[in-house]
C-alpha cells in the first residue's frame, strides 16, 4: 500500500489557470507538508499543517493555499498560475512526536 | 553563508567502492540529521535518521554526525549500480517542523 500518495502525477496547464494537487497519507500521521523542488533540484518547505492548523507558511505567494479536509489529506490550491510555478511539488507527512518525514512521489507541474 | 552546503557532484565510482557523501551546516539549532535518497523522477526516500553525534549503521550505510564541526557524512560500503541516485542531507531544528535540505549530490556507480 502506498504510504503517501499524490494526484495528479503530471499537470500541464496554462498561465492564469487555477489548479489543485491532492495528497493523502495512510500512515496515521498528524502533520503534513508541502515542499517545492525547483529545476536545480533544490527542495524547499512551503507549508506545514498539523491538526487543521497551519504551522509553517514560508514566504510563498498567497496564490498558494493549503487545504486540509481531514488529518489524512492536505491539498494544495494554486490560483493564477505563473510560469515560475513550474516545479515538482512533494507532499510529506510525519508523526509530530517524531521528525522522520515520508514523501509522496511528487507532482510535476508545467505552466505554459 | 548558506545554511547547508553540499557538493552537487556528480560523483562517479566503480561498483564495490566505498562512497563518502558530506554536508556542512551553519545553523546551531539543527538537532536532527537525515539522509534521503532520490531516484530520478521519484520522491525522496528516508535512508538514515539520527539526532546525536557519532556513527549510526544500517546495513551498507553509515551516518556520521559531528556537531562540534557542524559536519555530517553518509558512507556507503560495497556500492552497487542500484545506489545510483541523488543523495540529500536534511536537517531539522527543535523549533520548526520542516526540513532544510542540502542541494543534493548525484552519485553514479559504474558496473
């Protein structure tokens, strides 16, 4: 069984569109994250969400918003997509008491 | 000064070699140290996790942490072609719940 899953795997869209990426974890973890990996493969935290509370919100444009319907899901909504948003987006999860984070397979977003 | 420095490689070694991967860091608040492996077009996979200075061994992998020098290493013994991937060091401080990653070292093990 997949521990952390993301959909879609690939997303190609035009500038100005609004899109969502879904993430689900079946590990029973209570903290979920979104990371962005740019073209140089550098991974950087965007958001951290615990128990319906946004813990970390790094310097990310407010066009990006995390939405957590329940503890097992953390979706990423992106409004008014720009060319610079093209990247691979990874979801991760951890148990708050531990710090080991487990990553999903990634969503490759291409904005044209 | 960058918070984390990691040589991007690529590092090319013959099969069976011992591989040494390294990261230095500047943030004294980092208390948890991890190594992730990332295959092309896949998500990072946790390899090693430690929170104390010294060595931790798991099969062919040994993680080494020197907090006084702010230096961590990952050693891979008897390297295999299947070890060819990008290796990312990662750090967490006690105040945040997010990882700070190095830029990754690309490793190629030649058969």
